[in-house]
C-alpha cells in the first residue's frame, strides 16, 4: 500500500525470491508523479541494500552524484570536513528505476489507485504491507494496537530544488532582516540540487511567510517564500532560481510506533518510524525494512506471525539507534540561530559536526579538520589544550577545565556561588529547568557558576547552553563515566566551560528541580 522506494523495493525482493507469490502495489499517484527532489544515502550504510538487489547501486553509479566533504558556510567562511562519503539521486529517477525493476520480476503495479479504506476489500491478500508514508492511514486506523506516538519539532522547514550545483552536502547560514535561515543543500543530478530551508517560528512569522494555506491538497507551492529565499540566499547560489514541487512550510514529525504489525498488516518505512532529514536516513531505513521483511517472509515461509515477529525484532534496534542519533541533530536545528550568533565559524562547524558524535570519530574521518579546531582553541587560550586551560570564575581559579571528584565535592559542599541544577530526563522538562535557572539568575544572590547534572547527554548540554548563551554564565557539566573524548568534545564545541565526572551528585530532582535546600550547598 504505497509506491514509494520502500514499498517498491519490498515488492521486488519478495517476487524475485518466490515468483509464485502474487504481489500487488497500490499507488494513488500516476507513475510519472513524484513530490520532493532528491534522496541522499551514506556510503557506509548501503551494503545490505546493495547485497539484496543491485538496482540502487546501479542507479547511483549511472545517475547519481557522489561526494566526500561536508561544507559549512557561515559569516563569509567556508569550512569543510571530509570522510563523510555520500551519494544522492533524484527521487523521480530512483522511482523510475524501481518501477522498472519491479515490473521486470512480475510485480503488479497499479498506479492512480486509491488505497482501499475498507479492510474487506483486501480480504483476499495474505499480507498487507503499509508503506503509505508518515501520514499512514493504516497506522492511524490500527492506532489502538500499534500505539503510535508523534513528536513535533519547533523548527519550520520547506523543501525546494535549485539550478545551482553544490559540490556536496552543504549547510548555508544567513542572518537576514527577520532572523536566521539555514539551507541543507546537495547535488542530485548534473543540473539540480536539493535546497531545504529551516528557520525558527519567530523568524518565519517576522518575514511574513506564514500566509500560505498548507491545508490545501498537494500541488501548489508557496511562491512568496520562494521569492523571499531566492533574494536572501542570492549570493550563496550565484543568483540561481529555486525550483518548486509542492513546496510548503511544515514542522518535522518524528513518528514511533510501539508495534509495527497487527494481524496480517505490517508497517514499513515512514509509516512505522521517521528520523529527521538532517541524518539522511528516511529512504535508507525504508529500503532496509524491505530487505528484513522479505528475508523474514522467506525464512518463515509458512508461519506469517513468526515472520512478522522476526522482521520487527531484526529492524527495531537499528531504527531506534538512528532515531536516537537523529534527536540531537534535530535539536541542533531547533537552536541553530543561537549558535550562529554565539560562535565563530570554526567552533560553529565543530559544534555542528559533534551534535551526535564525538571528537575522536570526527578525527578518524578528517584529522585535519580536528587539527584546525584544536589550533583555533589554542590560539585563543595561550597555547593550552582544552583540558589544561585555566578558568577564573568569580574569586575561584580552576587550574584546568576538567574537575576532579574532590573539586566537584567541594563545589557541592561549600561554594555559595555555584547553582546545582538537574537536567530533565526528557525535553518536555526543559521549560521548567530553564525557568528555575532564570529565577536563580534573576535573584538577589545570583550564581557565578551553573553545574548541570542528571538528565540525558542532550538535556544536560541544552541546559548548560541556556546558562552560557542566554544568561552569560559559565557552565559545568557533570556526568558519570566521562572520558577524555567526551570532555574535549563538550569544551571544544562550546557546550560547557568546565566538565567533571561523579558517581552521585546528591538528591537534586531529575525533573529540573533545584532540590531540597534549594540551589546551593
């Protein structure tokens, strides 16, 4: 049910493995219709898809674009980080190749066919695979069993193409008259690049880009936004035009479902799970789902319940890992305007690259990039590395940026200028934590240092950044088992001024409370 890449690939694999199986794909659009522009893949993740069928490998080789560097443009600088092999192809070309491959193996492709809403119309089918996208009707009808959850991002995004050709994946940041806007751009053919723009809601409204009726049926594009962004990014894309295809603003929705199957219905791809497009994994995850479901059906040929159970057990851990890494990336894009104002280009680039991984992994990809980041730090700190750089906070002098357990205990036990603040276990608790921080900072006895503990790596970093970038206070991040790589990543990126490791940090509430006895020891 749905003729996107995941559905077509699954249909092909099943029919190819067992030609006796009758496989039908229902797709509401015509064969030549497609929404969106390009599909991007990471080289390191494609082995399983290529092993199942060569259609994608062939398509990328014959029609796609490949690159190794990520480029970040900020404040007149262009900074590159290598070792990030990726490839992209136009969505329309990919769908045409998958149509052809499915037809070759004997799949029944039914275009311009509405997905039946009455289950009785599908009673003759042994298995129904719902590949009907992030707005899946099947998932919604089976919500009581599948228990879907959705998380809506605060950032606004819109999808265009452009005749300007980026060299590879490029992130462009411009501060215009109404706020900060950013582009995810990458080439998808010899003539077109994808051009996704994100911004915060305040900037979006200030620019007057909230007038388009996004509730109208697919088709029309937001022409006012196109003209505005063409002007804002004119120098970055050498005056090239933006191309529209159902281009309209939205808020990214991260879907999770507690179960992917019910009876003889299985969800696949975006119908079951989504991950923010900044990690480039949506189509890849759908095609990997297709491989796993096809393999499970062949392995458990006469036992559909076991096949569906094996499919979910195989895929769920990988999907949850990707969604976990996508969350910090999505959060970065919700706050990028703050980072644009706070950081110089080199640190900004490292902050961006380290949103989901640490310094050591980035160094394995591009050691020269990390050398430049470290050189930039040393140049501003009298030649010292991040862990050895002293810091003065009020009357207290710290010899280095990584505190020992003894130093942390001293801060806890007797420093009236240190505010201990627990980060929440989830992002829903951040407003409360921010409120308590603001209350303490605005009080008569304002702290000189904010120590953030508990919570998750993401919420600790966000609370520390709230102290540093909003209130102008140095921040200490305390977490159990912090190694040198994690410590240097936090310091070099500007997420913290001080770091430390401690087994226990007392009875402060993980929900962001200042705890019994209030803020200070």
